[in-house]
C-alpha cells in the first residue's frame, strides 16, 4: 500500500522517516498533488520506536535513515572502491524521487566533493528507457590466445553480422540521412591461462560510420586492467580470451532532455521554510523550487529544493548552484 504518509496505512518506510525528519516538507508531495498524512507517518514511526525501546518517532526515523544511508553507501562502494575506482574524484548523481534526499550524506561518506541533481531527476530511469537506443548483443565462447588477432577479428565479425541482421530485419540500420546509424562495441572476457575468473575488457568501440580503426592488443589491455584492479600483472604469462561479445546499438536521443530550466515551470513552495532534523538537532531550512536556484547565486545549506517529482536536501556545509544545462551542482565547503 505504500508509505503510511500516503494515506493507506503503511507499514513504516524510509519515506515516512524522511517526512518525520522534515526532509520532505509540506502537506503535498511536490509536483504530484499527493496529500501527505504527516500524522500517520509519526504514528507508525512511534510504534517502531516503542518496539525498539527508543525515545520517540524522531529517534526511530533517524535510525531508519542511518540504516538506509549505510546500505546505499555499501552499494556505492561495491561499484567504486571494490572495482578500484576512487569515489573521491567523482561526482554523485542524485536521481529518483528521493535520491536527492540522501545524496549529500552519501557523498560525504564516500569523500566525493560534488552532487549532481539533473533535470527530470524523479523520472530519469523512465526517460532513459524512452530515450536510450535499441541494442542487440551477441556472445560466443572461443578460448583463443589474446595475441591471435586474426581469429579474434573473424569471430567478432561473425557476431557483428548476426547483430546487424536483427537491426536490418527491424528496419533500424540507417539514420535520417541514409548513412549507417549503428554504434558497435566489442568486449572480451579475458584471463591469465589457468585462472578461474575473467576480466571484462572493452576491446573496441566505434561508430559504424567511421569504419574500422586501430585497436590496442587485448593482451596489453588485460595486463593494464589486471594491474589497476589487483595491483600487479604478469606480462610473461599467456593471456586467454574465454568469451567474445558484440554490442550493436542505435544512438540515444538525449538531446531533447537537456533544456535550460527557463523552458520549464517549477513548482513553488507552499512554505517559506520548514524545521528539519539533522544530526540530533532541529534546523530551519528554506524551501525553494528548481527555478529559484540560479547560476549567479549560491544557495547554502540547510535548504530544500522541491522539484517536480523529486526533492533535494542541501545539508549544512554544502552549497548549490545551477549549471547551464539545468542541473543543480551541489559542492562541499565554500569553493
């Protein structure tokens, strides 16, 4: 039935915790017309507090948020630190209706210095499905020496012809100008001979209009990636290609999504400010719409941006400015 604050009885959810803590402000969910039952959220969190012998609904909500943030941080570490990517050099993209409500805390935990809150953040996954190009994939087990470029090339070409044939059958192989409009990616699952696991290597990515082009040897690409992931490589050891894969796709159509906010209407807040619970104390945070965040003036936290279908919490110590694309860029400190 959804969160208790949606008026259908619960049970308690992270959304209810965000309502109790003031991160989701007002009596109506921004951009939706959905009435929020704040009393119901407090009631189910109060019941959880009694079951856990906590002080009150606010304490329970703070605990729920801590657990939720920890689980999301662990997931982000799996796709960054555990794959040898340093998140301190990255920006965290906050999408989904509630992604922006957790982003500052997660970026701080990961050491990332910036958060990006894009246009259409609340429906970004749906728009991705709409705007993303069609794709066909073909793969085959080969067990070839990574230095055998001729055999690898022949196997890739066979897979590519199969994928192209599917597009041809669907009539989707040409652009509006009549030229080929397919993007080709070549991948390989590669390992040292005798290893029990492989590493995925992107061997070649090219626009079909550009033709073939030079490719680095798979063996050297594998050595470099193995060293990046595990801290060492063995260049004197034979390298084996286990599986080849071809991904053929049509270009995506993201251009229509990147429009300046002046071309859109942003919801206006119904309250000038709201109390927000943050790190054990209550703060007063102004509420604004996306259009109120401009390029020339920084919005300092604590603050809440109530957008269509999504909400952004700007924590104390963070500052937000609008980028020319309409994305809100939130950075730590005064820089």
